[in-house]
């Protein structure tokens, strides 16, 4: 079995002085204990810091929240997803000497845990604090896929110039950002043991602990780099259903017709069935939708970002009078789909999926070389 950073027998030596912990429900040890409980035994844990979704995973996607007290541990919780800021304050930083980061990520650029990690690199450098990353593997393995985020398109759902599926552990990502941004953070990475980066989540021998309520299964994480793009459109990405990011559709879609067209593309690693569903929350709540249900048949063969682009293009072409991008909600006029995509091509009428896929493949080949100096496991 793989041993993560939290399982290191030398853990206490990495965490001197007063400690604060950034974690989530997925932060658990090999013996299935919360990282909070583990650290309370091995260091002077004073404080918890909460990313999006909260330290116990009880917050909805995008829900800002204030400071609180964690009932199970009795520790104070400082929000890193509060109204107006997603950074540490100087006052909070004064309460600890070492900041520990231990979250199991899903390996996708849109998922905001790595954005919080990048913010903390800057914050710890500014306040002179040590940042210890308890490393965890990328559940999607080493594969890199999708268009690399363009400089100038950074946001909290796209914090660095990486592809949507980037194939790095959280520690490796932190090394890359610290070096490429010239941050100068005092960064310490407690490495995994027995980890082969060619082995994705099913080979770890660990349970899938939901990193958020809309990420209930490993298969959800596999599809997410592609189907999350639907969040920037008037299509339901499956929030408010039993299978988010796999159950997709809209009231104007003919389920049988879309299933037939998508199935005809013969996308690798994927099976498709027609779906009829009524979301209980989010887009189209309470309204019957037609669409498709995606089934991962071969995780190694699946190319989720290519699937996402082809699906969007297909729905756009089949329903030109109904399909739409959601309007911008930011003062700079960038629609949410462009923040997710990391470029503005999807705003252009008639954009071509195959052109973007070819671009992504070229960019990912270059990215694989760019990330090489920061990798810790071969």
C-alpha cells in the first residue's frame, strides 16, 4: 500500500513550533484517521484553515463562509474561502509557525484546492512562515491533457499555466509554482512512499473519500476535466442529481438523438446511454431534462477534455437556437467558460473541437517537458 505524507514516521520532525493545518475530508491516513487527529498527536496543532467546501466538506461549491469552530476537534477554523478574500491575514499568520497542507486533490486545474495552495505559497513567503506539504498522488496518474491555460487568463478556477489534467502530485505542483513564480516560500514536502506515478487511484488500495459533495466517485474525477466545461453553459452538468459530471443535459435536448450522435463518435474508454432526469438543485432545478449518461469503461483510454470539447460542439451544432454560454459575471467581461477553459476560443462562433484538441496535444507535449524538473517520483 502507498504511504502518503501524513503516514510518514518522521512527521513530527517536519512540523516545528505552533502549527496550523489546511485540510478537507479527503485528508486521511493509511489507517483511515483524519489528518486533524493525526497531527493533534504529533505536533502543537493550534488552528485549522478551511479551503472551498470547508474542513468537513459541508459547504456547497462556491459557497463563501466565515470563521468557525470545528466541533469534532474543538479547534478554531479560519476560512480561506471567505467573502472578499481567499488569502491568509497577517493576524492569522501570527498564530502559527508552520503551516501544514494535507488534502487529496482530484488532479484537475478547475478544482480550487491547488489555487488555495498557490495562494498559501505567496502568503507564507510574505509572512515568513514555513509551508509543509504532506504529499499525495494525483488520482488521474501522470497523463497531461487539455489546452494549457494562457497567461492573463488566471483565476481561482485556473491559477497557473498548466493543462486541465496536469498529472502532478500536490507537492510537485507546489515546487513548480514556487520556482516558476519566484515566490521564495520556505517549502518542505513530505514525500509519499511506495508510489508509482503510472498507477492511478484504483491501484492505491485506498477508499475514495469525497473531496467535495459533487465528487462522489473516482469516475466522477475522471470525467470532470471535460464535463466541468458545461458549468459555463446552459447545460446541466449533473449537479442536483445522483451522478454529477456524468449525467448531462438540458430541457431542450432529445436524449435519444444526442446519445446516438455522441455514441457514433466512438470516443475511447466511454459508453453512453440516453438519460432523462430532473435536477433537484442548480441549473434546471425541478425541470425535466433530456441528455446522456456517461460511463467510464476504460480509465486508461479515456480522454476527458477531448470528450468535453466534442460534446459541447455537438450540442451547439444540434441545438443552435437553444445552446448558450452563461453571461459574464465579472467586471472584465470574461464568461465563466473561458475561465475554465483558460482561453477565449470557446466564445468564438464556430470554434472547431478538432483544432483545439490538436493544439492541446502539442501544448501537453511541451508541458510534460516543462514539469519534468519538479517531479519527485519516477
